[in-house]
């Protein structure tokens, strides 16, 4: 996969164990958050399927989730890039 618009470090990057633990925890949180958002989408779709009259109310829940997934991924990506000294150009 190309690394377009990235300035990678020119030297090896060393991470302390605590930094690795922190990144691992952030990744775990990201997975948890994404699973929650996807679960809400599935639940909203199921409610809309079973109770079409609730579609308008459930659509807001359904529509909000992709934005929240994107925000969670961007937050993790920023921390990951910071930890590895990756800069965007």
C-alpha cells in the first residue's frame, strides 16, 4: 500500500513498553468503539425492519454511526502517527 502524503522517520523509532501498552489499549478501545457503533446500526436496522413506523426515529441513530466510526479511527490514527513520528505532508 502506498504511503502517499506521509513523511516517515528517517531513523528507526524506539517505543518504550509503556508506549506500546498505551497504543495497544487505544487499539483495543478503537475495536470496542467500532463494534458498538456497528451494533447500534444493526439494532436500528432491525427496529426499522420490525417497526416501520419507527424508521424516522431510528434513522438518526443509524446515520450518526459512520461519522462516529470515522472520528474514532482518526483519533487512533493521529495517536499512532504521533507515536511513530509519522508526519503528514
